[in-house]
């Protein structure tokens, strides 16, 4: 839990859950629950996040700069984006994606990408499903078949976090790496780059390069086997992203919750939209947004969007410099940026 966070009584956070209020405020009501690898973040200096009483964020779900009403449930792998508002006692279905600025009335189940209402739901059913999530035995209606491993020991036996050798190779870090992240093998993190909370970067039989001024945001999993993943300079890899081997060109954006298969190439200035599923071997052309499940060319990136992507990268360079302070990664528990914003 980082920064300007106010939390009510009864808060529960499971392993690798992350609450990041390092650029705006987060307000959590009473009895809020976060499952394993759940993540809550803000839009720096623009939008905070408000979760009302009894909100349940299931495993590997993400609430980003949004408002969730009383009793709302984000099922496993669900994603709610900037400026969205979800009314009380709603259920966001497994893997669903609520786009920015959407206003969804309470008392409904929302599914798909983008999320659409599929049926009304009674408060009693939402409460029952929330109880199943909190008990660690989620019912089928809130389970997600696309979940990644939730225990870092599944990537490296016995591991929790830190920088570990693998196959005779060890990580090399110049930028910032959170102490809750796991780096294993030939992983290179460049100058003013950042790897944030709960991330896993595993290079097995290849290497992962996170070039200068790029960022890999919370709960993202880069699991590379038998090849390389080269992330160029000035790249943003959003929260809860999954990447295999491939090449991510300079000045690109991989949106929150995207799943990117092996041998994908994203050309310079390309973009993978939030929640997209990119099939293995795809080439995302320069200057284009790919979206959907499976992802397909959507449209060219607008100039104002390109400017917004660049501004977001600058924010993350500032984060990386703040967290590393005078040039060294903080020791466990030390967070200069968090202290400045608390």
C-alpha cells in the first residue's frame, strides 16, 4: 500500500495485492477485499480511486482511477478503467473490461470487452459470490480461465520476490525494481526504467530487456521461454499485462490487461489496446491501435493520443527516479515516492 490511501476497518489484502496512491488519492470503504495479485491505481494528478464499503476485488482484477459502488464485485481478471463509475451491488464478470468514463448502473452483471449488461442480479446473489471469493473458493460465475499463476513459486520453485539467477544468468538493474517484484535469469532493466509491484519477469533460455525510460506496471507477468523479449526505449507496459517472447518497439503502449502471445512484434509507435488478446506471431503496425479478442487493426493513433502516451511515460520516469532516490533501489520497505505523497 503506497501513498495517499485512506482505508476503513476490515481491509483484507492477499499476496501481491497492490494499492498505489502515488500520484492521486485512493479511498477505501469498510470491509474492502483484494485477492491475490489484485491491483488498484490512479491517474496521476488527475483522477483518484474510490471503493465504497464491501467492495470485492478478486484475484488478478484491476480497478484504475474509477469509482465502485457499495458491494460491487470485480470477478477474477476483470478490469475497470479511468473515470468509469459502477453502481452498487453490480458484478463485473471474469475477464470483462469496463472502458474509460463508462457509467454502469448497479444491480446488473456486466460481461465482455467492452463490458455490456447481460442480466439483472439481486444483492443476495452478489453477496454470495463475494463470500466465495473471500473464502478462496470462487464459484464458477466469478472464476477466470485465463488466470496466470498467483504464487511466484510457480515460476521459480520456492521464490517469493527479488532477483534470482536462472540458467546461469542473473538480472542486471540500472533503473527501479520494486521489492515485491520477481526477476529471474537474464533480465536487464535500463536507466530510468521501472518494474513495479507484484510483477514477474522470468527469462528461461533467453533474455528480457526493459530499455531505458520504459516501464512495466504492477502485476504484469513477462514469462519468456526459449527466446528473447526485447522492450525498446520509451515503452509503457500497463498493469496486469502478460507478455511472451517477442519485440516491443520504441514509444509503444501495451494497454492494461492485454494478453500478448509469443513472437509478437509491435512496431515503433504502435499500440495494443487495454484488454486485447494478441495472437502469436502478430505484427502490430507502426502508428496503429490493435484491439479486440483476438486483436485486429482498429484505427490509426490520433496525435492527441500520442501526446498522452508520451506524457504517461514521463510520469513513470518521474516515479522511477523518485523510488530510487539518489540512484539506488530502495531497501525493503523504503519508498521515497510514497513518503512524499502520504
